[in-house]
């Protein structure tokens, strides 16, 4: 739910920026600067979470001890899993009945946003509908005389007045006041805030922004108008015309309730010029938000040969194959890259302590021996490179005691913010320790997809990705299962089975005739004797 995270970050930005305005800036008489602050920080609140800034930092392994995490791997010989609980086949469209709550939430958000945009559009059309009857032109002002509905207000360069309720002097003052709104393009601010209110309708800060900006507009117009007619006379006129007009929110009403703050500001002494330095205090807030939401620190990992020139390594004592407790990193000698022979299969339980770095692993650390050698495009790297390399730059990888990776154009790319979020989502899903898990991932283009994994207690298994909106075909021993039934499979029902993960080929007439269309991928689990030699499978024991 990347979009929801983005909107929540925008909300956090608006909250901090507005809190600073409320407690330190709103009492200052620098109205134009306050207006610029409110508009600028509102725009920045949308921009900052959208930024993806990466700060590369060259670093070599530290000799300081790292966190030790312990897990237990259980190895048992293949046994007869016993009778398997039988489920009746299901119809192909049963999975389609599952509710995608993310899509429901996404649709609800845009539905409410569309309703609010429609309301603002209706208000704008309601105002513009009366602009065809211009009664008087005064420079850029277009005066429209009307007796009913919204009056004594302005929108864009149109001023709506009721001449029967106002004297000539009052009309002149109102025109002067509304001309300030028009000349300073206050209506543009209104349109910007209206759009932001539609996008952030759930955020209470946006309504406070709207109120504060409207207040600053009136302060600006009152300040200039009162200079021409006198503060006392102007305040008396505001009180005399103080009636509750049913004016649209997009319009600037001459009598903007409440009047107490406007009249109080008329008689407030101008703020000292030196107090403008208070606006500089907003810079640390902006930088902190950028660092929190936009900056991603990535660490370069140097090849082992280079690191050996810059740091000394401490060799750990040689251990026997059955002694799996590793408390220190063994030095890697590029000239002696052969690993010990494979441990004979025995019926035993081995406890293994693996040293992991604090950095998030981009690849599956469950299959990585801490002393394994990592070769990227034929060059030996420290194993910590697997916490920094982006999976998207990899063409292929294999692990047979040595991790061998081939990259696109022999170029290593650092993990992006999306890569790290994907890894966090993956590890969170795996924490459930269930044989069947499904979680959402996102490509670098922003397109989301689901990834489904099946893992036995021994750590073996596989996975497949499926596009959002596509169904997943699940077959167990020749029968189609629903996802609910597939999740109910136990470890005993998975061991000593062949697993096949792949895409669903709709061009296969026999397959589509049996299961239908609309599938993006399929997982098939069967007994080894039921699988033809041509199938791509993995036998799980």
C-alpha cells in the first residue's frame, strides 16, 4: 500500500509545518511572507515524500562484533507422510470471490476525493454563471450587481455587489478591499487549497491550512484598505456590514466571520523587521523531513582484495562440518576458494548460529552460509554486498557453496527504496513461519504484484509471482484447490513431493479447457511418480 504510506507521510509533513506556523508565525504582521510560507510548505509536503534521494557511503567491514541471531534447522530422512487429507475440487472462479481490501480502500479514497472535487467544481460554476452579466468595469475589476444569493464577495477578477444594501462610500471601500484580493491572485490560492483538500480529505491539517490562508488573505486586504480609509472607520464599517452571507467557499467575502481576529489585527503594532529571522527556523524542519522521508543511505561494498589493503581481518578457528556455531567472520582467501565437502545426510538436529549484519538483506539470507564466497561477474566480493545490491540489476544467480551472480552489463546497482521496502515486506511475511505465504511486492516502475512462497521446515521450497488482478491456479495431487485449502496444507503433506512453479500458458488448449482462463501463474504439487521427466520440478524432502 505504497500510496497510503505516501499520503500518511504528506500528512506528517503538513502537521509539522502547520504546528510551526500556529505557534510562532501566525501572530506576525508579515502577511505576505506568511502566505508564501503556507503555500510553500503545503507544496513541499507533497514533494518531500515523493523524492528518492540516495546517499552513497563507502564502507568496509568493521571488526566490531555484530548481532548474533540463532535459528535451528531440522534435518530428517524422507519418510512416508501418511494419508493426505482429501479436499473436493473447486470451481475455477472461487478465488475471484476473495475481496481485495486494498483495492476497496483505494476505490473509496478516490470516490470521496471525486465527490469533493465535484463540489468545488459546482461552486466555481455557480460563481462563473453570473459573470456573463457584468454591470461595470473598473480597470481589471468586473463588477456584477446582484440582489440575491452570494453578494459582497469576489472570485478571480469578478466582484459581486448588492447596490441596494450599500452606500456609495461602503461600495468604494469594498471595491478597494476586493481589488487587493484580485491584484494578488488570492483566488489562485483558493483553487490550490481546494485541490489539496480533495486529495487529503482525511487530513485535519489541510482544513487548518485553508482557514489560516483565508485569514492571511483578509489580513492583507484589511491592512491595505485600512491604510486608505483609517483603521477605526474601517473597523466600524466591518461591524456595520457584518451579516452572514451564504457565499461559496471559493469566494472571498468582505465580511469573513469571525471578525474579532481581523479587527484585533487592525490595531496590532507591526512586527519588528528582525523577527523575520524566525522564518529561518523552518529550514531545520524541512531538512529533517527530507532526511526522514526522502533520503536513503546506501553503503558501497568493496571487493575483498581491496578491503584487505585497508583493514586487517581476524581468522576464526577452523571448524568441523558438524560444528556449525560461527562467531567470527573467516578471512576469505581468493586463492583458496574451495569450500569443505558437503556434510553427509544424517538424522540429527543441528543448531546453527549465523552472524548477520544490521543491514537488511536484499537476497534470501536463509540459504546463505556466512562464510560463503560471493562472485559478481567473476569478481570476489565480501558477503555484505548481498545486503546492498539491487535484485533488479541481477540477470541470474546460483548457490552451490559459492554465490555466483551475473549482472546486466556487468554493472552493480545499489538497492533502491523500493527494493528495501520489498525486502521488509518479504521478511515480515516469512516471520509467520507458515508453509504457504503470499505478500505484495512492487517493481521499480511502481507496478505491484503478488509473490507466493511455499517453504518446508527444512527450508526447501520455491515461489512464483502473479500480476494483480490475475488468479493463481493451485493444484495438489491432480486436484484444483482454493487458496484457503492450499494454506491448510501441513509440512507432512509437502515433504517428499514434487513442486512446480511457473506461469500459466493460456495457449495450452488442454490446460485452459480444464481450468479456464484468467490465471497469471500456477503451482502444482504432486508425488514424484506422477511427474513426467519433461516437467520443471523440485522434489522437496
